[in-house]
C-alpha cells in the first residue's frame, strides 16, 4: 500500500490500468478528452504489478482496474468515474484538485493578453467585487484547466454572458446572491 501511496502522491490524476483492458482505455480517453493528461501506470507492464494489483483490490470496488486517484485519494473505478462525469461532478473535482478552490464566490479564469478578459475583470472591480483571477496562460496546467471550464457546473459563462447579465441589470443581484457584493 505504501508503494501506491508514493505513486499517487506525486501527481494530481493517476490511473492504474492494464494495457489490454477496454474499460481502462475508455477512462483514459475520457480524461484526455476533457483536457487532462493523467499519469498512467500499466500494471501488467510493471515489475511489481501483481503486488500493486493486490493492494488496489484491498481499496474496494469490484475490479482492480481501472483504479483512479484524484488528488492522492482513491476515487474508484470506471463506474464511479463515469458516474461523476455524467452527473457533471468530474470536471469541478479536477479544478479543485489543481488548487483552484477559492473561498471567494467569484472566480475568473482569464488570459493575460485577452482584452475582453481584462474588460470583465475591470467590470467586476468597478462594481466593487474583488474576484479571484487565474490567468490560464501563466499557470501550471493552464491548458488543461481551460479545457475543463466549458464543462463546469455553476459557470456563469464567458465575457458575452457576463456582459448580457450586466446590461440587463442582473449581474449585481447575482453577485449579491452569492455573497460577493454587499447591499
């Protein structure tokens, strides 16, 4: 079990797989499709693969692979990961794992050179909101994070959607509702 803990603690998304397993291939493809590049260990190709497989089996679940660890924690196999994905919970969990969690109720993912992004940040500041801002072109895993943003639940949208809310006088009430702005 210590060997597994060492292997999963080094990376935020780890998949234990077998090279001939079709469900393993499907789960790896799912992560790649949403823009995440997981660390993959093909246990049928590892020297101590049988020991790792036995340790994974002790974690629970009906099968040993795929075994997915998110943020160092065992998340489950194919069934659990697909359930998270179908219910819209996988991508937000990946954002949390990458350290994007904020106590701030307004988080803006932006690009430093984008004039529209800068306009949206300025709009929030002019309203009196101090959002948490992540410049995806300047942070580690920025491309992966950018790829997951369209799939997030609770996402108000891009610049167009925020400007429409502002023009319709609906942005301030929404910011008040989430606690980002006081009356």
